[in-house]
């Protein structure tokens, strides 16, 4: 049987003891996220560590798309051997999808637990991504769970699920729950104030240039030198500024696509592959496949202009 274990946060994440203890599991489970050997923690991971150490309030991470909210949670939980039960929110998501439903197995009815119930019973993280896409009335149905009360499953004969002491609730979103004032994220809904009041909030952002350089350097494996990688990161940051509605390189434009770190890595890998297969403009053609082909015609023109300004 898996047992709870204390981990020193400093030893686990920085290589030297800090005296800040985090509870995790002695062994991993099938639901424990896999380790990403190229992953680098962002500066705001310290806020998640502080949350893990301080209490059991639910956690709400918000920030621009692709800044690594979900990845950061998963890599921390990998280090703690924590199981993660994940679900992505949407406007039609209903409470039974989180709790569970009846299924037919071998000709008889069987109740199958959903990710929220599994996390509560087993002592894991319930990770609800895109929580600001939920209908506020559906989100409000979580209030008693967020307050630490048991879950009653009426559909399963009134089963009472008492939350395991290791159960934690984590939500990610692009907005802070007050709706999207930028117009960048379709479907984001303003959440109930009483619902949001139950969370500890952490604002997440893209990594610094130095942090991203360290990551993409590992993926490039020497096929692109640092000078080229720095240019690619600066281009990615300029695209992000355009996406957020800020001028980039004196350009007055707004675009509907942006660079996640994941997209940046894809660009690096494709640029190397296209170079090896003899593409005439491997960097430019890799950019098209990694990002530009997803953009509208107007955005493509802006992205092309930006590419010319940075790469010449």
C-alpha cells in the first residue's frame, strides 16, 4: 500500500535543503505524470510550492495560453509521486462528467467514478483545465467540494465520498475569473464571485529569454547555435506581444495566434529536420508548419513582416 512521505522542497527542486516540507507519496501510481527530461521550472513555480506547503485551499492558475500552467503542475506532481486526475472544461461540461456515471459492463449496470471522485477517494490532484469556460452554475456546484466537504453521489445510491487528506484541487485558466477583457479567448465566462473567493490565485507568465534558451538548447542538441536560438526566441516574444495587443517592433497589428513554449520547440525541431532534408529556407518553412499556417491571411502578413524585421 502506498504511504505518504515528506519531501524537502529545496532538496527536491533546488538541490539543497530548505526546511520547507511537502507531502507526497512514497511511490508513483499509473496516474502520476511522466517526467519531462527537458523541462525547466518557471519562476512562479515557487508559488505552487508555497501552496503545497501551506494548506488545502484550492489553487487557481491563470495566464496566457501556452505559458506552461498545466505542465508546471504535472512536473511538480511527478517529483512528489502525486497522481493527477485531469479534465478539460468547456461550456457544456456537466457535474456528472467530473463525478461519474453509470455504464453497462457484462450486461449489468456499473457505476464508473469520474476524475474528481477518484482524486477525492485516492488522494490525488484533480486538475481542471480551462475552468473559466465552465458555465458559472456548473462551477458553483463545486463550492462544497472546494470548502472541504464530502461529495454525495445520489446516482450511486447516495454514496458519501469523504475527501482523502491528500486530495487537492487545481484549476487553470486564461482569465482570472472576471471574464476576458482582451477579446483573445473565445468562450471565457465571468465566474461567480463566491466561487472565485475560495481559491488561492497565481498569475503565470511566459518564461524569460534565458529560461527558454535553456529549454530549446536541449531540444536543438547542437544542431542550431545559440545565436540562432536567441533570434527565434525574440521572434516568439514579439509574436506574443502582438497576440496580447501590444506593439511589437513598432508594428500596429493584432493577431489571433501565439507562441507557446511547445510551439517554439516544434519550430526548433522542424527547422533542423527541414535543413537536413534540403529545404531552401528551413527556418521560414519550419515556422509556417509550426505556427503561421494556423493564422488568418492578415495575421500571416503581420507575421511575415515581423520575420523580415528580425531575421532579415
